[in-house]
C-alpha cells in the first residue's frame, strides 16, 4: 500500500501538496528497485525547476539515476540529512527520506499527476 | 583459516621491520644528502615498508594467486566478452622490434610498426565495412568521443549548426550518453519496445532537424540483433543525421554483418573484447574508430599513409586541415594493437567468422539449457549474450540475483554481469564467448541449477555466500557511503575474514 494522500509520477516520485508548497521524494518501489542508496545530489536552494526535468542525482550500489521534478516551482528547502544518511531513502522513503520542498509555480500541475490507486496499478504492471 | 585466508595475510606495512631491505642496490656516496639543497630535503624519511626481497616477492605472488582470471576459470561477464586470450599474441607484442621502438623514432626506422598498424587499419575497416580506421583512441570510451567529435565536425562543416541532440536507446551502454554530453550534445533517451528492440514510434517522434546522430549498440545490450535496423538508419539519414554504431558487441557479428554496409557512418571497436587484448586494469587500451565516406576528412591526425613506393609515413602537422586533430599521443597504444593484429592474422577471415558463430552458438546453448532454471525474458534467439532474470525466484524465495552471483563464487565460477541492463528486473547478463568447452558450459548450468534448489531449501546459505572465497560478502553500501581509502593497521572488527 502506498500513502493515499500523495500524488505520484511515472518516474516513481511522490509529492505532498500543502497549500502552495510541495514536498517531494521517491517511492518505496523506486527505492527497492534502486537497491542500497549511497549518494544523493540535490538542487541548490532558490533554483527554479521545471516539471519532469532532471534536478538531482540518486546513486545506488546498482546505478546512478536522475531525480525528476514532479512539479514546477522554486526549491525552498532540501533534506540536508540525506548527505550523511542516504539510507533513509531506503528505510523511510515517505518520511525521513523526503528530498525537496518546492514553492509551486502552477497549482494545477499536481492535480494531473497519478493518485495512489493509479500509481499502485502502474507498479503492479511492472 | 583457509589457505587463501592465510595468503591474504598481513600487509607490507605490518611486515615492516626497521633496517630490513634488499640491500643489493649500490649505496649512494656518504655525502649524498649534503649535495642536495637544504630546501629540497624532506623533514623526515618516507614511511615506506622495510621488508626483504623474498618477503616482498611472496607477498605479491600470494596476492596474485587470489586473483580470479580467464586463465583460472570460466568468466561469463555479459557485455564484457571475457574470452581466453591466446598466448601467442603476448609473444608478438613482446618482440623487441615492436616493444623497444622509441615513440620518437623517425618513420624511416619505424617501417615495421607503421606497416603493422596500417594493415591493422585495413583489417578492421574490412571487418566493420568502413572506409578507414584510426587506431589512436586509447579505449572504447575515447573512441566514442572521437567518433561523435567527428560527427560534430561534419555538421559544422556543412554550416548545419542547429543539430544539438544525440538519440540514445535506453538499453545502450552508459558511455553513450556520457560521450554525447562530453561532446557538447544533449542526450535524448529512446525507450525500448517490448521485444527488446528500439521503440520506432518514440524514435521517430524524437528524430528531427536538431538530431546530430543516433548511437546504436547492435547487437543490443540484451543480446538481440536490432531487427528494425534498416528502418531506423533510413529515417536517420533522411533527417540529415548520422548513425553511430557502438561496436562493443562485435564478437557476435564478424563475417556476418558489416555495420558500414548497413548504413552506419561511424563505429568504434573494443579490441580488448573482440581481438584478445588485455582487459582494463588501468593499463593501456585501444578503441579504434572506423568511418564511412562522410567522416573520412575528419579522422584524427596523424594518419598512417602508404606512399606509392610502398613506404609508410605519418601525416605531417597541418597536412589535412579538416582533421579534428590528435586525440592521443603518438599513434596510440601500439603494444595493445600488435596483439589485436596477431589475433586477426592468426584467425583469418574464416576463423573470425567461426569465432562469432561459436560465440552465438554457446550463448544460445546456455540460454536454452537455463530456460527452465531462471526466467529468460526474451525468447527469440540471442546473439553472443542473453539476459536471464531471478524475478520469479525472488518472488518465491526472497533470493535475489546478488545472492546467486555470490553463491556462484563458491562453485568456482566468476559471476555474470548483474543488475545490467537496467531495463530487466533482477537481471543476469551472461556471455560465455566462443572459447569455452561444452563441459564448462554444462558445469555452469549445473551450478545454477543447484543454487536455485538451495534457494528453496536453505536460503540463508545464499544470503551469506560466498563461503569459500578469501573474503566474505563485502558491505558495498557502507563502502560506497563511507569510502575509507587510507591504510591503517587492521584491528579487531576491521580484520577481514574473521573465521
């Protein structure tokens, strides 16, 4: 079961919308597929990011992958604890493993993302 | 402790005793230190280990015997073509005429080497169906960069300045997008179709006036021949772009498929895979690049030229202004290229065709025999390698591909490539090559069959594998998160192989 209150992308990111703020992370499925995550590179604060473009890097023992912005906006906070403890992406992807907080540029973008039911259907197919 | 564990033994630093050494090197004169300007003297001596010559020799020989190599056993590392390298190629490379030639030797005294390199270029051009070849690049990745820089020079020479994108299928080698980026292009990833080939719809949607080139690995990284190749290459050329062929998997197609004849404009060749030169290890490599007519003017300089009187010479500086210039000192890593030449001449055209046929046969044999042991996602005949998957086994037992790979070490085999390609879950990429006997292939199948049985009966045995190796399973995640690369005396919990 994935958290019901989040929105999801086909690239396996989740986003939590609170007012005009979005919290972003990767899903449990993504973390499981990547394996043990060993390094995370996040965008600098103040940077404007565009939906579905690469904004960061996630490196696991298996592979290096891009982190995509699920929505457009300005980076207002990033999870600094991940640089010392990237394993939180594996152990608590929806909680302590959050990655970015964005100030939303367009509130309607999040509505167009998948809900929990649609995302579960996507991962069940894979 | 096992015999191997004993050999792992203390480091040279731990063996060090003050004043111990070889002692057979002539001693410097007593006033040697006084002759060195005071400012250049170290405050204290270097902290090097002090050991005797036999201690030093035994230390390294024992370490070398822990090595797993093609010369000690089966090494089915997919995408890497770990074939056995004939020893006669080593003999050829050590001939003094090649090995002792000074890199600054004038052309007049380097005729033998220049002739060998010129002939090697001709052979590789024929194998690839290309017009000409450069031997300069020092590795496959540098070959790729050389090829894509020539693509860039080609478009710019035509005043075509808007081509900023390189299309790369998602099953390609990781070096392909890296090459495109290094050469200043934007990489556009093309997804695979369910049959493992390039998704033609997505490819056509991405192709356009901004496309500089497409980079295709054929056979692909899942070991399949690109069935829609003609359609792809026709569309590429219609759009004014060029086609780059990653020749990493050339071992599958020699004598059967010449990339240049199918329309590829440029390709690189990994001589360490197909032509029996040593693999990596940080040593010298070679990644020759072949080109068709369009890219001929842009080849790196200096090219090796044969004069009408049969003598060979290197191009002079500025002789061919369209060249992208030099990409490597001198004429490349000659010692490696001599081995490739020896391999090609020893086999001849029919021998090389047989190499590829046997490599494909061995892979299909293994694939068929393993199809009731592991998942085999692509059922159509493979080329020189194939993908298996432990996805079903993982669902049933919790045993992952990593556990299988580690357990294979206990059975005396080097594991295949794992978790690559990324497009297949719990992937094992298996490439037996043409040099293995049917008995070896059967023994490998039997080992995997036993391991799958163990996965059901005693999964913990696999979780904790390997059991018989000099070191036990390494903690790769901690090693990557906290890389500690400085030596310090091993104590207690840090000591490897506690058993």
